[in-house]
C-alpha cells in the first residue's frame, strides 16, 4: 500500500473498532484506537516516527522527515454521547513539516475522506457564508467573523467533523483559535488542501507540523473564494 492507502485503511479500521466498542465509553475508545493505530503503523511503516495524542511523545520524531500524526478519537465527548455522529479518527503523514497525506474517518455515516482520492469540492453555497462553530466553546474570533461576514453558524463537535463539513460542502468556513494540537488538524488539513480548500493559520501563515511543542492553537479552513475576505476580517479583529 502507498502512504495514502495506509492512512485511509488505518482510519477506517480504527473507526470500525470504535463503533464496535462505543458502549464502553470514550476512555476505552481512546486507548483501544491508539493501540490499533500504533500496532498497524509499526507493521506497515516501521521506519517512520509517530506522534499520537494518546501516547507519550518520543523526541526521536524531531530527527525524522516522515512523521505520522494521529488522533485516535477526535471528539471523545461526542463519542460518549450516542448516537452523535460529530466525531472522527485522524491519520496523517507529515513530510518535512507539511501535512502531505491524510485521512479522516467519520465512522457513524461510514465515510473516510482521504488524500489518495481527494473529495470533489461541491459548488459554492448560494446564500450567506456558513461557519461551523463549537457547541460549547466558540472562540471570540468566530463571533467577530459571523458579524463581519453576515454569516450563519452551524454548531458541531470535533475538529475533524467541522473540517470535513467544509470539505463536504455542508459549511464554508472553519476558524479556530486556542486549545488545539498538531493531531487535531494535521489530517483534516491534508484532506482539505487536497480538495482545493484554503488552509492556514488565522494570520494566513503556513501550518507547520512536527514541531518540538505540538501545540498548534489556531486554524483556518475555508472555501478558496472566501479566503481573502476571511483573512481580512481576521486582521481587522486583531489576528
């Protein structure tokens, strides 16, 4: 299997496992999915490094060009509230700091969106821009963007679910500030970029992965025709 196929297959396998054990709760889901992904990556890509949300960080990754960055269960809270579907599995490969390859599994609808067969971006939405927002902790920049762009908001759970809503044409903008790490965005960014979406930090600078500190607090994924307007609004906000 090539790297794209590895990412898609492992995201699918982890998603299927999580569905099977969902009644055991999020803590078990995090651990079991992490175990599966680490085992399979060791089998399929033994020479690559891995950065996982659920495992101790091995600094050897900093000396490697190829690093798999995984979130075994993105949206643990949502996963623990069946039948919610807004949770995901992220499997990505960063090459020299770039999110080159990735797959995001949305297990409840049975979807795996991946860079090997990039999703086709649907036509532009006819109406106000739609911004996906956290159900519980929408960042201040989203409140500002909503007002500045005259946008509608769509509450949603995990980062992967939000990003894939833009990829699938269910939303137009996903902007986040504060509280994210590399595993929250690497796979969604790879898939979104492969689909032709704009991906960057909120100030428009590139997203760089496999850093000594994996904290990567802000993110913008949006339709390309909206990128300039969104970035200008964020600059006006003080980003």
